[in-house]
């Protein structure tokens, strides 16, 4: 099967899991676990899982020249990205997070143009803009928001920080993903991210009252560790290896669609003509950005 097609499936799978994460993780915060404490759980879980799997694979040492690249990628993708998103989700709402995360392709586009001197075809620019307009429309016409959002302005700012950090992460981690085995790469990134994040995350982690967490919250924590952390990073790393960063980032537009479908499934929202139109914008945007030029393989 074509590797690019598999990479698109991996990106779609990772995006689906992450879209569900907006609502599932919010149910945990801030009542049971605070944002930084939740990141400590994610990083510990991800580090243990990736290192455990790596024991069954041939060893692959890191080239000395790549040490700083590993640290930079971990700082952006496993520290700033995670910390900003989960603390933002603690303060704001899942709906706000779904729209602001759609700025990731814009960030990737700007960073690629500035850092990599990457040229963007006109139809790709149109696709990015259509996707952004569609995702934004979904949020503007969905006024329902849960009450547990103590500081929406700060939370939304942290979502912007999250989108920027993840956009840079996708650019800087791509060369590493092409050089190193996915599991070995992620085990080091998570371990480094754990060390970097510990000063901020450890106090909230130690403050968790584990005995008071009900079973309904434990399965949500398990979903975040196994699904959002382990499976999503594994799937997205495969996608990063075989797709351009600008192509991959547009899959963030799918998150609001899945979020609304999930809300419909649990009778938490209703559809209307405007929302269907917005979904159309998103799908057209995804098509344009993922469409290959005749002379381009990725």
C-alpha cells in the first residue's frame, strides 16, 4: 500500500483521537487533576510505554551532533506544546481549543516560509484559508460551553502558544523522524520532555488526591495516556515522516468536525445549514492542502 496513503490514514487516526481528547480530558480538569499535573501523568506514561516497546527493537544510538536537535524538539513538542494546551484547557473550554488549534497550519506555513524558505502553491494557500474559515465558522455558531472555565482569556492565549510550539515541533522533528526509528525517537523525546517539564508539572502531580478519583475519571486518564499520548504521537510521527509539515498540519481542521459529531452522538449539540457549510469549507481545505503537484511526491 502507498506510504503516503498510509501516512494520511495515520494522520486522520491521530487527529480523531486528539479531537475526542478535547472533551474527555476536560472532564478531568480542574476538578480532579490540574493541567500541569495531568501533563506529568502523560509524560510519565508516554516515557514508560515507549521505552518498554523499545526493548524489543534493535538499539539505535543518537549521533552526538543530534543531541541539541532532540532537546529542541522535546522542548517544543513534549514540554511547551503539552503544558500550554492542558493548562489552557483547564482555564478555557474544549470549543475554544478546537478553533484556536486550527491556527497550527498558519503557524507551520509562516515558519516554513521563514525558516525553510518553503514555497507554497496558490491552491495550498487557498486550502489553508478555507480550512481556517470553516473551522472558525463551526465555533462561532456553536455557543454552548461548559461552566468549568475560570479564565478563558488566559486559556485562549495558551492555546495560541500551544499551536505555535506544535507548528515548530512538526518542522524541526521531521529530519529526526527520517533518520531514527519512530519508537527510539519518541522514547528520548518523552524522557527529555519529562525532565524539562518536571519543575512546573511535579507540584501539581504531587497534589493529586488519587483516592478521591472515581472510576469514570480513571478511564478518561487512561484514554489520555494510551490514546492521546502513546497512539497519537506514534501515528503522527509516522505521518510526519512521509508528509510535508504543511500537509500534515491541515488535519487539525478535522478536529472541530469530529468534535461536533461527537457532541451530536451524546445529544450535546444540534446541526444546522451553517455548520454543514462550514464542514464543506474544512473538507475542501483538507483536499487542497493534501493534493499533490505532478512533480511532487509528498
